[in-house]
């Protein structure tokens, strides 16, 4: 798959996951399930960088857009 297409798909998924986490993340179980789903869906696209989304499990900073950050870091590091 072309890396530009992977980037667009991964960024779209990351933005959706971060929005869902921001809206529903204050409910502990819903937020954690959304984080796990986000990591599972992003891992085939961006590899180990999807694990940066694991920072969503840290209390009080889980509203920050870590999934979007992980996709951008992947692309800046030459994401293939």
C-alpha cells in the first residue's frame, strides 16, 4: 500500500479515535476500550508507533491527542 494512502487512512482513524476519546473518555471503561481498539486498528498501518497511543491509559492526560501524535511521528520518521 502506498505510504501516502496509509498516512491518510491512519490520520483519519487517529482523529476519530482522539475525538471519541475526548468525548467518551471520561467514562473509564468506554475510554479504555476505545484506546485498545485504536491501538489494534492503527498497528497494522503504522507499526510500533501505534503503541504511543498507550499513553491514553495514563490518568489526567488521556484527553490529549496521542493517536494523532503517533501518526505524525510515524510520518516524520519516514513512515513506510
